[in-house]
């Protein structure tokens, strides 16, 4: 259980987000996040999906970090972080259009 919460903390801190920021990006209540840490409980899969979407990662990527216990630090430029935030706000069909556009570029 602790690995899941540690991984959430690691991703959150890498973005310099507070628990409130994570809650806002993931569309969940800040009190929900604080209760996980207080009660040492793991978020539900649907909630983890929202968190992963906020972080711009897949559930598979999230759990591969938990399984291995390792996470390579990635430092993003302001521009890259801004692009990831915009990406997280896109609907699936918009993401598909962006991927298609990028695949046509050299």
C-alpha cells in the first residue's frame, strides 16, 4: 500500500504540486487525498486512473514504478510542463488528432 502512496507523492512532488493541486488536476476532493495518507489506504482504480491522467501517464506506467520501486527523475522545462498540462485537458479524440499531426512531422 505504501508504495502506491509513495509513487503518487513522487510524481506530485516532481511537478511541484501540492495535494490540492493534484486534486484539482485529477478532479477529486483534496480531503480524499489526505484521507489516503492519514488512514494508509490505497485509492480505487477509477481514482488512480484520474490521477494517472493528471500526471500524463498510464496506469501501466504507474504500476511499473510501484513494482520496480524505482523511478527515474525527469526534469521538464516550463514549456514541456505546460504542454503536458494542456495534453491532460484534451478529450481522447483531440489527443488522437495531435498524435496524428505529430506523426506527419519529421
